[in-house]
């Protein structure tokens, strides 16, 4: 005699499956956190490979040797990124004093109009010695931590670049390696899922880069017309922020508007806000449907949930990796659904 009905037993079975999957995912996330120095370069290299593979394939099609083609691709990345960093740093150095002066003037105005007694800039200045004495040790510790973080970031970037070289050079061997590691009878399914996942990430990276470039150019031109200081640096911030959908655009656009408010006043700030909103509308209603129409389409709610989950797990890096990883997962699910529908899940070969 069965004590539980069929429906209850199925519910219990699904609960067990969900708990097992959640447990495995939690253990995997914890392991990635412990091994983040090795995991982060691999993920960055995969994203870089997805973005740079078209250039590599074009060089190979021109009969350039694979190692040389991969090396030239990596050199091109270093030149482009280095040049962009130089332009941004030079722009910030040229206009940094002006931006800081504008922000100080805005803070002074706010303190005069809304500041409570004892909170003016003069009061803060008079207590600066006490504040420095109190927090000097913490500041020194933060400086040391910052130097360590910069060193770790450089090491991660160099390792990621080397991995991009090897991933590009040996990409033609990836399918054979996957088939050799796949359980018997599942080689075709595993290869198809891997190709679909990487194709989704590749399309996402290409589309996002093109959209980010268009957004950055439009906002930079608008800020230059409005004579907002640091327009090139703010445009570069928009470009980088575009890789974190919705949230990155909001933060970078807010910074541009605040700088315009501090330096040029309320009217110019409203114009800058109009430029940012116009670019975001153009992105959401024209660029996204046109450019990313062939990639995995995800509902905005799914993207926001993925970003939130990534931020809770790994902060900024989690926000950066969450959307492409979700796109890869959607690609795998789509491929599995297609193969189940056509009865091709099991490889009979």
C-alpha cells in the first residue's frame, strides 16, 4: 500500500533534484571563489576569444599561420586597448582639475544652501587634522591594498591575454577534445551544446561591443557639443559600462549628467540628461533589435535577475560575467530542446 499519492511523489522527486542541482551549483560557486585567480582569467579569455575569433579567422583565411594569426590578434588587442587607455588618461589629466573644481563648487553651493550648522566646508577643513589622524592608518592600509589589487589585476590581464592566444590558436582542436571527453553515445550532443553556447556568447560580445561603441560615440559627441569637461573620458566610461546591461548605462549616464551639472549648471545638465536618454532609447528600440537579432534573446527581467545574482555572488566581476553566461545557458537549453524535439539527443554512432 502506497502512503503517498503519485503527485506527492513526483513533487518530492523534483524537490530532491532541485536540491541536488542547487547543492552542486553552490559548491561550484564556492570553488570558483576560492580559485578566482585562475577562474577569472579563463572567463575573460573566453569572452575575449568570442570577440576576437572573427579577426583571427579572417587572418587564417588569408593563409596566415595559426600561431602568427593568434599573435597578431593579441597584439592588435594590446594596441587598441593601450591606445584607448592613453586617450582616456590624457583626457582625464587635461580636464581633471576642471572637473574637480566644478565638483567642489557644487559641493560648496550645496553646503551653503542645505548644510546644517557645523557641516560647512570650513568646519570640515578645520577638523581635517583630527580626521587625518584618526583615519590615517586605515588610509595607509587601503593604499597598500590598492597597490596589491593593481598588481593582481595586471597579472590577471596578462594571463588572460596569454590564454586568448592559446584559445585562438588551438580552437580547431576544441571539438575533438570535447568528443574525446564526452561519455559514450553523447559526443554529438555535447559538441552541439558547446557550439551553441559559444555561438551565443560570441554573438552577445560582438553585438554588445558594437552597441557600446555607438553609444559612446553618440554621448561623447553630445557632451562635446555641450562643452562638458572630460567628454572623452565620460564616453569611455559609457563604453565600458555598456558591457553591464541597464545598470552600467545608468551609472555611466548619471556620472555624465552630474559632471555637466557641476560644471555647466542645471540647464546644460538637463540637456546632457536628454542626450543620455535619447541614446538609451535608440539602443533599446533600434540597436538591440537590429544588431543582436541573431543572438540568444533574453527578456529584460531575466537580464536584471542575472545581473543581481552575479553581483551578489562576485560583485562587479559577477555583473560582467552573468549576462554572457546566461546567454550561453539559454543557448544550451535551446539546443537541448531542439534535439529532444527531433529525437537526436542520443548519438547512435
